C-alpha cells in the first residue's frame, strides 16, 4: 500500500476513533463508505479500477467494529438479563396449563425446570460469546449469539412455557439478540468478502430488494407476528377467552381441535416464530442483497412462499376439517397471502444471478451462495428513497408494489371466490355438508390463486382457477339434497371464474428472462 493510501487510511481511522456521533454506524453505512472508497481509488488510478486489498478490508472491518462496539456490550447485558430472569420472575409462580386440556410432552415440573435452565445456559453463552465478540474478526462468536437468540424465540414454544412472563421475556430478548448480531451491524465479517456492484438486476426495470419493496413485507410480517402471538397466548394457556367478532366460540373450537392438537407444539406459536423471522429478515442486507446474500434471499423465500402456502391451506381447510371458522386465523392467512407475490420477484432475481454466474464458471456454487458476488448491469432503480415516505407517501407506496398489477379480471375473480365461500351460509346450508365443503375450498383457493397471480412473475398461476371454476360449477349438481338456487349460483360464479382466468392482463415491469414465463 503506497503512502497516499496509507495516509488515507490513517485519516479515516482518526476521523472515526473519536467520532461519538458515528457510533451508531450500520452495515448499509459501511457499504456506502466502501463504495465511496472504491470510487476514489478508481479515480486516483486513472480508471484502472483498483479495488480494496486485504489489508484495507481488515482496516475497514476494524473501523466498523469500533463504531458498532455498543452492539456487543448490549449482547452481554441482555445475556445477564436472561441469566437472572428465572431468579427474578420465578417461573414456578402463576403457572398455567395449555388450553383445551391438551396433554403435552413434558410434566409441569419439567416445563418449569427446562425453561429455567434454558435461560441460565443461554445467558451464560451470551455473556461468554458476547465478550469474545468485543474483539474484531470473530464471526463464529457472533453467529453463536445469533443462534442463541433464535433458540430463545423457540424455547418457550418447545417447552410449553408455564408462565406468560417467561414466554414474553424470551421471545422479545431473542428478537433483540438476532437484531444486534446480524441486522444492526450486518452479517459478521461480510466486509472481508463483500463485492461492490449494481443494485438493480440486469434486464430488470426495478430493484426487487430496494427498501420501498421491503417495507411492506416488514409491516405485514409484524402484523402477522402480533396476530399469531395472540392466538398462541390462548393455546399456551395465558388467556382464557379468545375474542372473535364474527364467529364467537368457533375460534376456540378451531384452536382446540384435534387438527390443531396433531402437532407436538402450538401451531399458532409456530406461526408466530415464522412471522418473527420474516419480520426481522426483511431488515437484513443492503438493497443489492439479491446478489450479495443469495442464501438469505433463499431462506426468506422458503419462509414466505412454500411455508406460507402451507399455512394458508391449513387455515382454509378449517371448515372442512373442523366445521368451524376462526377470524384471527383467517386474518393471519390474509396477511401472509400478499407476502408471497411481493417476495417471489426477489427470489427470481437471485436465481437468475446465480445461474448467470455459475454459467461463467468463475465461482463455485456454495461460495457464490454464501458470499454472493457482483455482476454487470446498467439498470437504474427508479424507486424513491424510503426516507421521503412522510413527504411523498404515494410514490413510495407505488414503488413498493412494483411487480404486482391488478387486472380487473383477477380482482373480480377474487370477489367471486369470496362470494362462493359465503354462499352456503346465505342459502342456509350447514357448514359440514359436502356441498359447503366444495364451495368453501374452491372459493378460498380461487381467492388465493387470484391474489398470487396479481404478482406478475406468478401470473401463470391464474390458470388454476379454470379447473376450480369448472369444479364448483359442475360438482354440486351430482350431490344430493342441494338447493337448486345454490347449484345455479355455483354454475354461474364458477364459469365466470374460469373465463376470467384466461386473459393475461397487463404486465408493467421487466424481469429479464422471466418475462418468457409470464403467459
């Protein structure tokens, strides 16, 4: 490193060592600094594009660690808090049993003991590895702290926490630990291999990882977290009554059903954990995470898309399996449904990036998957800055749903699906009758496919409504004791849903090669 570069590094160190105003620096700020540094070096080398050496990266890592040192002290303080919690709150006082007389895999004494020792061991681990994290370049210690945070969010569910205070304490501290280890300072040691590059994927008209694209996901994830925690609180026994504005006691019937009890843990609690991770992972990474963190986009995609579809299907099967409805269960599914088309574009961009890089043969799959890379792109992200939301809420919101469009055919299909779900009750048909099952399932699935198809990369899914529409139009005529008016309603609405699934509708954005699959 020449004298000028060395002097530049000394100036940077001197500027930040005493800069208390910069102590809250985060990973996006560090990335911005690296980008500015690379551009400066490029200009000084007359366009030769000299990038950072290993020594410069170590220097940047040390500087970044100094500015985020408060994070690792907070991890230790939270470790002490968790360690002392069983002694402070006494997990054996005010204990409760799961709702509906549910039998669990642990006795009450074991539930108390396991929660107590889980917190003590977790606190010790956070203190030890948080202390190690005070020294730069110890990513393993920070990842261990992160996994302790994940464990804390799961332990109250696995051990059927006997007290509400233990559940609340562990889930909140667990979320804070995850944020403090890999969200606020960024993924440990990412500076050592992070590559600068474009934010918008090549061939795309927008950036699916931009902050405007992600804030809607984070809001929906948080709302789903709140709703699922309320349902979990009932199943775990912390509240005796579950309020339902539409179906009354049916909600408690659903949550205490054999379908719900088929799992060894609270299914609502599992939903709360999934929403916790979805909410937190929305914050993770820079606006170019589709290429810098493929693994994270993949995990986020799995949580949202396949697991989200399973969650939605289980909810819409409640009237068939249980013979009852649950308002807050439906609300949780309704929150999850738009997250799928909002997330699929980012997954598509990540897969396209991986395929292009692997085709060049410059990097191995796992290295690229875990560490990401760079790629050439001349596309510019036209989305407004998220900071302008208070002044320009309309433009920011519109940019947050780029990748989705709302053809009138799909909107009407969704409304028809809702009407089909409500039709049996309107014609005084019992919820457990076979024809009601047909209308409930077909109508719900028509809504699901219509909303999914509003995501342009998933537009082809609308063809599923052709089969569903035909099924609801034909099947009721072969069932006994079905009112003719209901049969006619199913025929008209079903044929209309099938016909409305045929038009493509407008495609407003470019998705590189994926446009060939939008048919």
